[in-house]
């Protein structure tokens, strides 16, 4: 039994596969055969390539879509990236679009909806538009003389196929990886409220707060999405199917067609069955967090100490015990090491985008979990980090921190070269 041991970040759910398949393994403590089979069925839905056909097990794609499968964006349940090399489209990122009313709340764009999908299902239906990202190089150096470069993304959109968009705002978001979502769902509300300090009453410069989702009669705590704008794995899955893939279900019956498109179906009906959706959500809820290895080395121990010393753990909270989660005994009452508080933090103008989501402003972002990040280069063959993939490695991601994290970033900058390497080695061990 792992119990309270940081080598087992998912508690009893921790998986022992650190190969290419590390991010799509079933929670280790799942023993019921029916649940094991259900996870497999969900994995099948996750990897299925959907078609635009009107009939078939996986039909109903589009008419606008960014990817034709869940696995297309979250390859092997891992992390998406920005466009690289000779790629002509963004394979695992989405582009949000909207309008700002008095620069306080982001609204759905009246023509192009919530997203700019790059693909469509037939030659008669043109893609909405063509987003592009270029990068401005920012150079700097550490006090010890070691140079660094950052890349600031500059987003542009061309080839608007359904009319002039007028005044709009847009933002790129890469697909996050999916390990441990059930465990994050099981973190108790009282713990999130305990961590919250919106007025910084303790004077530590950290003022994390909950993003309350008020789209339902009873407000819910946002836990998922880059700005914690979804209260549950179910909610974010349903939204991704509808917006990213154009696949409707009984809880999401709205078209992602521009209002000027007459070629889209007027009769909206579910395109993924309730049982398929249930299997898919079950799969994403029970993906195991991989085991850590080699954490007793002196350099990783030093990195862990520095992580705490310079204040990273104020937001990336290392350890918490989950509560009871109805229907998911595997993730209930587990001591876990996610390195997140799931709260919104003001991260400075450098990372800000034009979007507000719920109560989250443009410069506020949810603290992402850090577990498993050292395996991203193996599973997904890249190291791009942050919400838009601008950071090409962990060091760059840290250097983009601002706002509430400015103090910790400055302390990182003033570490010695060996100390910085130890901290990065620690983060890669998670």
C-alpha cells in the first residue's frame, strides 16, 4: 500500500508504467472486472476517429472541427503543443474567439461562435478562418551570465470565410494532459476554500481564489480548464466534444456553425450516445498518475528543498488527501501529490490574454498540476508548456511567471546554475 509516500503521487491509484503509454493506464487499485472493461470501452471512444457520416458507431463529426478524435489533441492522453516544423495546422491546440463588452466579460462571437475551427467536413463548407502564431524573441541572462531566450506569441487570423469578424479577441490554448483528473475531482471543497486567500490576509503576496461557476442554479467550484472554468470532468468533456469536434450529445445540442452558414444541419440531435459518453468520462476519470523514480538522489532532494524555499509550493501545493467521490471509490480517501491548489492566481501582464471565463480575468490562471510533467517529452515528444505552449522548457515556463509569482521567479533567477539545474531535475522527477 503506497499510503503517504511521494513516490506514489496518486496514492493507491498510482500506475507503474513509465513508458510511452504512461498517461493512459487504469488506476492501479481498480479491481472490479466490469469497471476494468468499462475503462477499456472508454479508451476505445477516446481513440476513435470520428467521421462526418450520418451512420456508424463513430459518426457525426463537424461540420467544423479542430480534431477528429480526442486522441488527436490529447495524444496518448498527454499534452498538446504549438505548431512546429512543416505543420500547416495546429494538431493539438484550439483558438478561442469572442467579443469583449466593456473589456470586462468575454461573450460568444456573434458570427464565429466560441472557437475558430481550422477544419470542415466537406469542400462545400469552408473552414471558419486560418489562425497563425508568430513569435517575438525576448533575450535575457541570469546574474551568473547564463543567457536565455523567451518567445512571446503573436496571434493573427486571416481568411475569414463567413464575414468580417469586426472587433474580436482570440486566444490559443493547447490541450492539457489527462492524468489524475478523478483524483483532482475528489479534492474536498473545504480544502480548496481553506487554501483560498483572495484578499491576501496572511500577507504572503499570494491571493488565490476559487472560480465559482454560476451557470447552474447552485454555483459550483471550477476545477478544470486553464482558467478553472469547468466544475467537472463531465462538463469539460461535453464542451470539448461539441466545440473541438462538433459532436453533439444530449447535454450539448448547439451547433458550432457560423450563423451565415446555411449548409449545416438545421435539426440538431445527439451524435454520441449516452453510453459512449459515460464510458469516455469514466476513462478520463480513472487514468493513473505514473510512479516517481529516483527521488532519493541528492540533487532531487536539493531541488525539492529549493521548490519550497523560493515559494513555488505556495500555489503548487504538494500534498492533499482526497475525500469521498460518489461512484469512484478508487480515487476516494487517497493521499496524493498533485502540486496544485486548483485556484486562480494573477500571473501578470506577460501571460495575460483577452478572455474572461466565469470570474477569472485575463491575467488569472488556474495553478496546473505538476505531476507527470517529466514524462511529457517521452510520451508527447515535446516540452512545450503553459496555456499556449509558448515555453519550450521548464526554465522558460518559470521565467514567464509574473504577478503573484513574481517574487518566486526572481528568487529562481538568483539561484546558482547548479541550484537551478537541481530544481529543474526535481520538477522532471514529478
